[in-house]
């Protein structure tokens, strides 16, 4: 993998953050979670202006991994990245992934989710029909990027295991 500016996108609950951490650990690239930029520990959010400024600062750097969807700024990230990892997993996998992290401390969110919020659950259910087609459409405009699409966690894990071996042998 030659990428130095990487975005990891896909449905909530797909395992983007786990994948991103593993990728960071292999490559040594700095990792940024969009949820940590948008959300504050008191469960309020930053303004779009604050978010965009922080994101722009990250995008100006010469290397990074950015984890998260945030469709409003996806085009901006697609323009600057060289590699896209899309986790296009079955709905059941994403729902189970999101449910499994309730009550657990995470690096990618500034608080512990205490319940599987119904609105968030509905966003995951709607993701394949509302967000995913738009993501694929955007990716069509960026054929110069390396785009890797995973259809299962096993595919993503095999990719990372292979990459880990390559990095160890360098």
C-alpha cells in the first residue's frame, strides 16, 4: 500500500474505527476520528465552521488516516486523499457491530454510549439505501484514487494481515 492520505468510510457499526486503528498501528500514519472532531464530551457538537477548520488543518498535512463518513465534507476528503477504504457490509453486521459497542469506552467517541439510540439505529438501517448509493456515485468521480471495497470483516482482516506481513518484511 502506497497511500499516505487515507479515508475509511462505510456504515456505522461496520468497524471503521477498528480497521483504522489497525491500519495506523501497521503504517504509523496519524489517525483522526471525525466523530472526535464533531462531538464534545458533554454530548454537544462543534459548529460546522469549527469542524471544517479542524478538518482543513488535517487535510493540509502530508499524511493521515481519517475515519468517518460525514457526507457534507466527503468531497473535500476525496479530493485530498490518495486511498479510500469503503466498508460495504451487510446491514445485520453493522447493526450487530453498533449494538456490541454500547457501554464500552472507545477511542473514536468522547463518551460511552449507554443505549442503542433508536435514531442512530434507523440511520444504520437507512444507510444502504440513502448514503451508500451517493458514496458509490462520488467514488466514480475519483477514479485516480486507490479504492478498496470490503464486503465483509473477513476481507478487511485478511487485507490488514497481508499488509502487516509486507510492512514487517520491509
